[in-house]
């Protein structure tokens, strides 16, 4: 357990850690509010991220590790509420195209891998798992199984995720120029607060989501804290059985928690001890963005899909961050979520065979030195 986590301390130290965490959370919420007032995209998350990163870089780190899972549970429930039977039927018709896009997105990792071998000096296998846009936790697990450097993969994936979170919302506003109006419409469509009876239903609903997340964790579902409650919420929406609509303020608080959680990764040691890997990660994120944006525009045009949703669905970012971006910008959350669910499924089942095949075909950098996944 991290020393920054209040649960790791006792007595006065624990009280001090709680006070520090509360101060950072309050400052992060203020930063999110300021970003929101400026009309920035994904304001609450990115504002909180910047504030938290600044505190962390100068040695003041919030212990939000225990809060993040609960925030993801609520966000998963909220995202699942955007599905309807009509939307599910529409997405089912686009599933073959979404599946192809999932393979294409994961395949771009082979291009990004060359940046890591050239700049950061990593071995080819580690470079591949650093650059594949499959999520921090998922890629770390597969890197460990394949014999790649897990710490380097975690650092590279985290840096890329933060870069994408900062790049994509602003870029999306170019393709969805009325994002401010859409964002306000999304906020107005959600209740701002709730009556006591509704609060009880929200509590029971969140508790059910937490139970489902625990089950998903035991079943080794990727990102169980968000994915399992989201699937539960989708099922309820499909049958018109949603017990309650989550208030906007609840979702906003969870965005702040997620932003603070991302910011706590930016310690001086984290940034300075592997500056070449950080540079490679940022350049890789930019390269993948330059590749995926025109590809997503082409897919949207050929498949008749929403442009903003396709851009976020094929973005080299994580499912929580990209779907929250979609929700905050008034973009079709179900379509974005579908892209990422398919990518997670493909990545969980086939990422190591994809690496093995790339080595066999000579597509991977230095493939002769790293011939396939370890047995």
C-alpha cells in the first residue's frame, strides 16, 4: 500500500494524510470548476488532473487510490444508462465494422513500437506493449505474461493516456463545433440533485453496481470497476428497468476523482527517471493520433457513423476517459463504448498472438531478437 494512501497510516499521520487528500481534492474540484467556466472540453476531469499533477510533482500527493474504484462504478452505471433497445439494435448492425476497427487500432501499436526502440532504447517486445492502445492495466498484465518490462509498460501507457486525455477533447471540438451547447444539453438532461427517496435508490443502485464489480473482479474481467456495472446498467436499460437516473453532480464528482487519480501518477521521480521513455510515449501518442484521426473519419464516412463517436471510439485512449469525454461533449456514448468494449475483448484474447504473428511476418522492430511471446 502506498504511503500516500491515508489507510497506510495511523493516528496523527493518518489525519494529516486525510487533510492533505481533502485539500488536493478541493483544489482539484476548484480547478475543474474553473475549466468548466472557461468552456474547456472534459473540464472537470482535465482541470482536476492539472491541479493534482501540480500538487504531486511538488511532493503533495492525494491518497485517492481507494476512491477511484467507487468513482468508476458510478461512471459505469451512468454510461450504461445511455443505451436503449433502439441504440443496441443500431450498434449490432455496425458490429462487423467496429470489430475491424478494433484490430486496426491495436495493430497501430506496431508502428508506435519503433519510436520506443529508437528513442527509449527498449527491447522490441516491451516497445510493442508500451505502444499498443489497450489500457494501462490490460497491457501491464500481458507484458508480464509475455516477459516484457512491466514498469516501462505501465509508465508509457500512463503517459500516453494522459496525453490523449488532453489532446482529444480539444480536437473533437473541431469536428463537433457546438460542443458547448451539447455539453450544456447533457447536463440539463440529467437531474442536478435528488430528493431523499431518490437518494436512497441511488445508494442501492450504486451498491448493486459495487457488488457486480466485485464479482467481475473475481472473474478477472478487464477493468471490472467500470465495465461490470456498465454491463449491468446496459442490461437494465435494454429492458427499460432503470431504477433511477444518476444526478449530474454525482457524475461530476466522479470525474474529479478520476482526474485526481491520473494526476497522482506525475511524481518527479516518475517523470524524471525515464525522460526518454516519457518523450517516446508522447511522440507515440501523437503518431497514433495522426494515424487514427483520418482513419476514423474514413470509417465514419463509409459506415455512416457519427464522426465524434468514431473518433473517440478509435482513439488510443482508455475506455473510462474516452467514454466520459463522449458524455461530457454530448457525443453518442453507446457507440464510443461499443468500440472500446470490442477492443478490450480483442486485446484480452488476441494481443499476444498478434505480437507473435507480427514477429513471424517480420513486422515487429528487432523481431529476430524477440521471436514471439514467451511460453
